[in-house]
């Protein structure tokens, strides 16, 4: 049928030719717009519509950077058609009844963006592979190191402060990978479970699980005074041969008790093609047992950690780059809830070697910790379930519950089979250029969307929001919800009329007073935050806009630009022009930089769309010119460095004995050829410099980090800037860019931090066009996304890749010897090895 439909469409497109429409060749070379019309007709026929052309596009919400994990769930699909089918089968029509019950909750938990609570305070925890929240010592987390440590666990609090050291008698440590907390033989007792099942080379047909009664840590316990527990050992054999495994959790809570599975141990294998779930019931005494194989769990990536919340209602799994959760119904077993079921993508941070995750002892949050010395403790809140709003706002709850069944589109990656179902009340309104991805919108997408913006504290802490003055607190100004801080912020950002929030504990006020929050009153424990939207921003509401391409509203895809320049477009709206580009297929991606004073003409005539970036005359940056400045930014690990200690394979690298480098394998700093021979030997000697790293080097203030800024990141231009702006020589973190050197910015989003570095330079009076920005890094997956901003990027360490199976299964995704000066090239585009 689809072939006949195409023939009819082609006939319509060929009107006037009087030639039978048997194929595209019958009406000669098709115009680009005609081909687009045909593709659009095909898409709409099955309810799906390509977003910005569809091909090589990743889905986004309000703009190309708006990609919260809370917008979608992730499944596995063998084809684009199967991914579409998943979307359509989970989408329901409008509900025929308004009945709702307090037991209805959304399938996917709502998680906060992640807070840095501190770093692990002891170097004894240097390969954190497993985590479990203590039940007997609230606020304490038990952790284990990966292979190489002895049979001991460590306790630390949410701020990372080392509190206890626990020796496990009766156990040996071959390759401990994960730990868990759960019930056991004695009712109401809490047990520690330790999984000794690491097996990179798949040689262990039988592994060990240890179980021990969790101890209480006495008040005032010296953190290095040893505590001892006695463990029971279980030798467990796989039914189908050896597997590598890094994830374990224990069934618990009322659901487990009702199903007779309390204390059942689950493990998940680490495999490139999803993980397999196995389970075993442990008796009261030591025994030799055999796992039961439950089936495959569709997780894209290598599963490196897992946990179950204390109520037994949610399971979390993590990979090196993503985090997923599954809700478990009271009527289903763990196996029924996980096997063959795609999980919900939830918040995570780009950690250097993320393997550990654990729910808090109340199940209201989870934490993650990476391997490495002094890693960050990341805290993620979990919002209360939607049923908590049932009594106060039944109409809104019913509306949200109906919307939670809707799928608004898909993102599909053919190479991996990763299928994103956008089913979390957020429409697909934008996309980003990423090779190999397809983004398609489904059905009517008028739904809740999230506004971009930030929250600012009003009049300091311990303040409650007020209207005109401290006594003005009319109930008409706000609505009350039962949400934590993260959920309160999310609710505000999904309302066009929200001016800010007030919260204390789980009480959340959404302020919608038209005049905004005008005053505050001193009240202990209260917090008042004003919402400052990013769009519209200082550029205002521009006309003839097909798409807004930046968070400040100043870079747009402008329409009706036949024969016009971007300077003419900006000037007509009282603005000045910063730069202009020809776009790629009506998207925010740049095909060619044309500057402010050129229109763009093809063989078909002048283009109707241009990417234009304007700015207000009150804060003019330097206009681009042929001699305009350039920016070179670098990764640290395996770019500025090579594999620690290896100067034989990497014979141009230089070892600095006694200076610690905590990246990847750890060891003494080993400079790559680029760092050893100097950036001055490349074109970057004439450019400004920057760093964007997912790691943190060896930590701010360490000899290695000081060496990076004091020796490597040097040239005459950078030294002049540092003399004028001393804060140049400091570190920034994530997307809070206050200097040109950024740590802890996750993989695949490094381009966002580099955009912040470019803006930082602009604030110092240095205007750098996007086409003059260059990034050099070793990690394959980081290179292509820089195209989203029109930046250049190049993968380095091409002659030496790390194929050690301990790192990403030996895939070679990271470098080995690091960058060489010959690889630092002033060429345009986004280039892989």
C-alpha cells in the first residue's frame, strides 16, 4: 500500500508533466523541497513525523541542549519499526472515565538533577565498586573496593566522610564487585551481602556470595578502628557457564514477603548485548547452590551496579554512562518486572568510572560514587509519587495520569538498538545533530513542556515568599503541593505563569502572582526562590523565527531570508550581528559559516533560511574578522597524559616520578607527547586555551592539577590574559563555567561546557567565532556532538587505543599514549580516527 501511496504522491508532484508516475525518475531531478514533501507525507501516514529531517538527529525538548533523562524511558528495539510500535502500543486515547485511585502512580520515578555533597575523604576507598545504605546506622553507606583489596568494607556518610572500617571474617576477596543490604534468616535483622563474582575473562563457573549480620557502629567510633563480622559463604554455580558480573540486589519489603521471596539474591551479568538476570535463594547455613536463569533485561550498555529500594518497589541499574529504574507492581515478581522490560532513564552524572549506586535507607534518594581516589558523592532526590497529590488536586492528578500513558515520539539508534520513548509528559520541540540517531514526533504533541531557566535565592536563607511586603501573603498568589525541592522546581518550570517557589520539607508553594515575588519574611526552615527564565532573554522576541537555537534567544533559524544577510535581519530588530551560517536541512546545525554580510545562494536560488546570531548593542562583543581569535580546548586523561608508567610503547611520553595521576589506572603522571613537547609546537600556540574533562585530574590543588595550569596551559596569549584576569588560572566545574578550565563535565555533553568557555572569553572582551573553536580528545563518543554548536573537534591518540578488557570491554573507546603534536590540526569539521 505504501508503494501505491508514493506513486500517487509523485503524480501530484509531477502535475503538468503528463508522464506516468512510476518512480522518482519520471519527473526528472526532484527539487529538494519536493523530496521533503514526499518524506513528510510518508511520515504522517503512520502517525510519525520526522523532527528536523529525522536522520542523524537526536530528540530534544525546548532547545538542542534540553535533554533531561526524566523526559523518556529507554528500551531495546531491533528496528525503527519496532521502536515505533512500542510507542504506539503504550499510547492510549483519552480516558473514558474520570475514576482514579490512590494506588495509581507513574511508571517512572521523578529524580532530581544531582547534587555534589562532597568527596570521599579517605584514599582507602580508591576503587568504589559497590554501595549499600546501612539500615542500622542511618546516613551511613557501606562500600567495597574492586579487585586488589582485602576482605573489608568501608563506611562513609553522605558528605563522603570516612566513618568506619569493617573486616569480614570467613571471607576471601578474589574480585568483590557489589554489595547489598537486605533481610535474611532472622526476622527483623539486617544483613550485608557481598558479591565476589568479578570475572573479566569468564573463567569462574562458580562464584561466591557472603552474608553477614550488619553491625552497629558505636557513637564516636574511630574510623580506622576495625570492626569485625562473621560471614557465611555460599558457592553458587551458573547453569550455563561462566559470566562476568558486577551488579547485585536483594529482594525485600512487603512485596517480597507476600510473594515468599524475601532475601532472594539477584545478580545481573555484564554483557555488551544486555545483561541476564539470575537468582538464588540462600539457606541459613553455608551451601553449594546453582543460580536460576530468569532471562534478559534490555539495558543499553554494560551493567555495572544495581540496588533495590527498602520497600522492594523500585530497582535501579547503572551502566558507565546511564541510569535506569523499574517499578515493581505488588502483583509481580522481580523477574516479571525486569525480564524483557525496558527501564526508565533517570538522572545521573558523567562519572569517570561509574560502577556503584545505592538507594538511601528511606528510599527517598540514591547516591552514586565513581572509582578513583577522592571521588565525588552524587546525591539524587526521588520525588514523592503522584498519588500524594490525589486528595488536594484530583483533576490535575487524573490529567497527569492520563498523560503518563501517552508517547509523544521516539529517538532510535540503529547500531545499538536503543529506543527512547518520550512518554514523560514532555513534547519533542527540537533536536540536535548526532550521527546514527533518528528522531520522530508522534501524534499531537501539545502537552506539558519544561521552561529553561534558573532559580535564585530571594533575600537569603530562612525566608518565606511574600507579595508586596512581608505581610502580603494572599492564598491567591500560590498553589500548594506535596513535593520535595526538586519536584517543586520541576512543577514550576512546567507552568508558564510560575514566578518562583517556596518550600519547607515536602510542602511546596508554586507562586503565580503576576507581579512576581516582591518581598520575603523571616521564617526558620523556609526557602524562597525566584524563577528566572532563560527565554525570552535579553534578545527579546525575534520575528520570522522558525526555531530558537540558543538558550539566550539570540541565535535563531531565521525565515524569509532570500537575498538577505544576517546583519540586515538583526538590524531590523534593533540588534547587532555576531555571525551567520547556512543551516543543515532547516535545523540549528551549521553547514557553512557565511558571516554577517553574505546571503546564501545555491543552484536553485537564494536560500530562505539562515542561522543568525544577534546581540544587543549595550554589550557588543568583538565582531568576527579574518584575524579573529581562536580557542583550543583539550581533554586531560589520555590526551594530555598517556597510560601511567608506560614509556616503552609510548616512547615519546615523559614520566614525572612522584607526581600522582588518579585518572583511569592511576600511577605517576605520564605526559603525552603533546604535553611533553609543548602546545607551543602546534597552531594552538597562537590561540586561547581551555580544558573540558569528565574527570578531575588529581583534584584541585594537587601537584598534577597545578602542573597542568602552570606548565602545560601556557602560551604568550594565555599568559597576557592571566595577568589581566587572574581568575583565568582557576578551575570550574560542569556547566558552572567561571574560567576556561572545566572539570567534572560528563562524556557526550562536553560541548555544552565548551560553549560556556566561549561565553566566558566573550565576557573578558575576547570574541571567538564558533568556527574558530577546536576541541581535541581521545574518547570516541565525545567528538561528533561538538557539531551541535558549529565547533571543530578531532579524536586523538589514533595510533594507540586502549584495548584492555577492563576498560569498556576492550572496545578501544579511549586512547592509550595520548595526543601527539602532529594530531593538533587547524582543520574544520568533526573528525574521528
